C-alpha cells in the first residue's frame, strides 16, 4: 500500500530515546541504530524539513560531549541544515557558536529554567515552545504569541520554524500562530 501526502505536508523527525544513547556507553550502537532507523524513512526523506535530536538535561556542555555531537553529525551524513539539536541544559547556550560550526541548527527553547533567547544558526531559527512557566502545561496568551511572532518575523533568515510542544495549548496556540503568521 502506498500512502501519498499532499505536497504541502512537511515532516519533522523527533529523536529522543534513540539519541540519548549519543552520550552513553553505547555510542557506537547509536550510529548503527540511526543507520537502521533512518533507512525506514527513505520514502519520505525529501519531505522531512528538520531532523530534531533532543538531549536530556543531564547532557551538559563539556569538550567531550561537544566532540560526541560533532562525531555523530559527521557520521550520520544528514544535510546538516536540516539537523536541529535541542539541549535541556543551559550550559550549551554559552557555546552556540561551536554548535553552529558543526553545521547544525541550535534549537531555541521556550521553557522553564532555560534561556528564552531566539537563536539563529546556519541561516535558520527553530523554536520549540513548551510553555515557559510550566513544561508542557501552558497556554500562551495572544499577546505572548504576538510578541513571539514579531520577534521571529524580524529575523532575516532563510528558514523560520515554530514547533509547539505545550500539550494543553498546542491546538489553540497553533491555530492562532497559523492565522497570524502570514
């Protein structure tokens, strides 16, 4: 059975548990798993707009961890402008330039205890809004969304993406952003 999607459909891959292994003892296994898994998406590869790799809060900046990230992305052979990495520890905001030098997109995050800086790397901004007062359980007001949209619209970058992950407000907030983003 062949499933066809309208041309306007774009997909975002979000890796979590598979890529937590990036920083574990099983680093070699993570590349093998990635290779096997990514082959399952070959049929829609041209429709994947971003590959998002989420790192846990325990993955703090260090030279060793930076090298782990660099090696992973060098070996995955992904088009790096489509690769986004989301850190959950604020130590990484001090080395945004090092992530940009790898050629991947540094994910801006709107969530508690993380910098709310809008980060542009490699001519892209990828913003994930989780709810800045409470993780996954926050409904942004229209004023907050207008401010967020205004800050994104002002950026002179090739690619602008907002990904909602504030579970309870995603539909309401998403519809508002869609209506007002044009």
